[in-house]
C-alpha cells in the first residue's frame, strides 16, 4: 500500500500556495517521493520529529527555508497541518500550537 499525502483543509492549501515558487516545487517533489516510495526514499535531513505526533518536512529555497508540519494517520495517510516560512533557527511555539490544534481535526 502506498502513502497518500493530503493538506488538512483550504487554509493549509493556501499556505502552500503562498510559498515562493521554488519552495512549492520542492514540497511537491518531496510529497511525490513519499507517495511513490514512502519515507524511506527521502534524504535523512528532510524529515524531523518535533514532538508527540508532529513531524516536519524541511524545505529550502533561494529565498530561505520553510517547513511543512504534518502528522501520519491510519491508512498510510500523511496530513499536512501547517506550512510556513521559517525566520528563526528554532520552530516558533505559536507555529507548533497552530499545528497541534489543527491535528486534533484529523480522524
């Protein structure tokens, strides 16, 4: 069974669309690899565990770095719950809190 990658809702889809073009393309490439090969096909530095059920995809581009926070759900589903451009070295607490709240919506 292959993986399915989903955005939680329209808010997350809009966050993805707000990324610079090169970062959107990189995110699309990473999610395509996950759908085709699972997480084993990704470079080690691409995925990082944050806490509890939250994980992040690390995306770099010409204009900086961004993160896509996700959770895994039953049926080999990866659900992206928050996407943002990162401006500090550490993931901001408010971004983690938004991701936690959104993750509660997943069944």
